[in-house]
């Protein structure tokens, strides 16, 4: 029985995710922007919340953690390096550590940049990675705490996962990201097609997540900073990958 993943829209543009395993009956939540929609999604399916996985300390990702933990007795897992500013953790995980969740191994990846201590959760059995505000659909998180080289290392780590990995990011920012991406690669046919699909999905009120890593590699400008043709088009021929990434990130900040 495959793991089921349910997207739970929260607040104005956040996503939380439920991952459920029928064999164990376990259900894990990734991030808790608010309690009500998550409780409703659990109740609708008759699922029991067993684990809460926390990606980073921003309030729009942790607001509901304590209440959900108290209500369900769920185990809370987050980054060891961020224990001082996360809700109380039952399991503090380090980069590269594997923990069993929903009866399957989940690997914690440090993907610092948006914050220092931001983690992603890779679930090989589900071909899924929960990236929150690191790698996002057609974008990446703003650099509030980390540096561009740090985020480039984080994105490269995610880009090394299998191409058919689904990318579950933390926000519905894809339409705006698409508009920006087209300023970097106006002639990228895959990007143009994806931008149209994204506009269509949003017009119908559908989420644009998850995407696959293969799609992101073909269309996300932040993952494409190492491409010689992209460097050339930015007038940065021969520049270091991380410097090209920094230039693209800077342009997005001013977009
Ligand atoms: Zn954030
Ligand atoms: Fe966020």
C-alpha cells in the first residue's frame, strides 16, 4: 500500500501536508501553519496524527504545532541546530539523519538559506521531498538568514535527488515565480508551457504543487544557474555557479 500524501491549504498561501500509511495507521504532518484546516483534513479521513515534522522556525510553519501535539500526543521532529527557537521537539535531527516515520525511512537534509537551520524531509518510498521555503515551484525562498552560496549548496543537494521526486513546497507562489522566471529565460519552451499550465491551475483554484524535480530542473531559474547558456544570457559567461545564483536571487528580490 503506497503512502498517501494530502495537500492542506492553510492561511492565505501556505501548504501543510499529511502523509499517511495504511499498514501502520500512522499519519505525519509536515508544518503546521494553523490548526483548523489540518484537524478538518484528519477528521475527514479518520486519521490519527502521530508525527509533526517541522521545516523551519517561521511562525507560518509552526503556529499550530503545540496545539496539535497536545491534542494528538504526536511526536514532533525538527532540526537539532534550531532547537532554541522551535516548539519543543521530541526528536532533534541533524543533517543526513534518517528517522522512521509512517513506517518508512525519512532523511533529514539541511537546506539552509531562507533560514539557517531550515531542513527538508526526503521520503524515498513516496518519491517525495518536503522542501517548504527552500526549493519551491519555479522558485526558492528569500534569503532571510543565509547567504546565496549557502542556498546554492542547499538547492544542489535537492537537485541531486532522483528526477522523479515530487517537490512539496510550503507556499502557493508559483504564478508570481513563473512571471519572474520568464524574465530570465523568455525563450525556454518548457517554462512557457509550464507558466500557462500554472495560470490555468490557479484560475481553476487548484494547487500548483507538487511538481517534479525534473520539471524544476527544466524550468526553475534558481536550479539552472550552472547552465552556460543561462550565464551567457545574463552577461555572466564563465562566472561561478553560486554568483549566477546570487544574481538571479537579487533580481527576484527587486522584481
Ligand atoms: Zn519561511
Ligand atoms: Fe513560509
